[in-house]
């Protein structure tokens, strides 16, 4: 709706009519300008800041789409500093990986800035299970190790796009698509993930499917996955 409204509004005859009537190239140019403006609005991920910063006030009772601003006069350097990515995360879990987030909840200085980061550690064979980020595209930079990475395109193609990363490589996971990483090396692996949202969200497919509260009906899951209900019950017991 935003793009349609923008096109309707911008397409009013603001470009000099005498040029578009007598110069075909001017008409083409004006159309390109309009399309550029429309797509700029339609493709925007988060609103542009209207001030220097808006450090999140985690104690505020004000409910907004994001977090209310801390009083600027109380802002200190520590609000823009985060040391949580220094150390390896605890990978002693069933999947053999650990995501250490630097989202706005952990790093209030990111509020309204449209960026966040994470560190991900993997033991050999460790997997960051298939998941999506509903509000962000992710750029993954491999610092140590060897990773298999991939994502799946949307229906109906469901094309699996995958490759192997080595130290220093970067791979991009487009916004909203199911993706994963797996350590296929013999040593630990470590990455830095950069995301274009202060709060990208994480929806891990297995967790939300088999670990919802309350459970999704076994009838629904059995038909969706074409499995016996006993198998579904066993999967639900693990989450």
C-alpha cells in the first residue's frame, strides 16, 4: 500500500509538462525518477533516525514500536559500548552451537539505528539450525573454521542455495528465508553476523513447530509432515 500510494502521489504532473509532451527522453527520465522514489520508500527496512541517537530506555513503561528513548542528558559512552562478543559461547547443547546476540535488548545504543550483530560459535559438527529472521537480511563473516551454509527460496521453487565458507569469506542470507550453518571442519568455528535491524528476530523452525505453547495439534503436524502421530509426539517431547 505504501508503494501504491507513493506512486499515485508522486505521479501527479509535477515534472514540466512542456518537456514531457515534446521530448520522449524527458518522459523516460521522469518515469525513472518516479520509480526510484517509489522503490526507495517501498524498500526501506526501518525508519530513518530523526535525531542523533535514541538509546533504549529499558525501564520505560511507554509502549512504542521499538523502545522509548532514554533522556539524552543521561546518555553515557557505556550506552554505545558492548563487550559481550569477546568470549566463546557455551556450545554444550544438542546442536553444538551458541549464538551470542548484540541486539537492542542487549545493546540499548542500537535503538532506532537499524543494525545489530551476533557472534556464533560451533564445535566440529555443530549446527545453527534452520531458522529465519523476519525483520532482517544477514551478512555472515567467517573468522575461524570451515562452514557449510545455505538457504532455501520461497514456494513453489524451494531451491536450496548452498556453499562452503573458509576463513575471511562472507555470505548473505536474504531477509525472511530459511537458512542454516554447519561446521564441517575438524576444529571450532566462529563467525560474526551483521543484520540490518536493531531487533531482527529469530524463528527457529524446529522450536516453533514442535515446541509451541500450547502444542500445535498432532493432526495438523502429522498431515503437514506426512508422518505418524507417534513420531510427532516424540518430536514434541524434545522441545
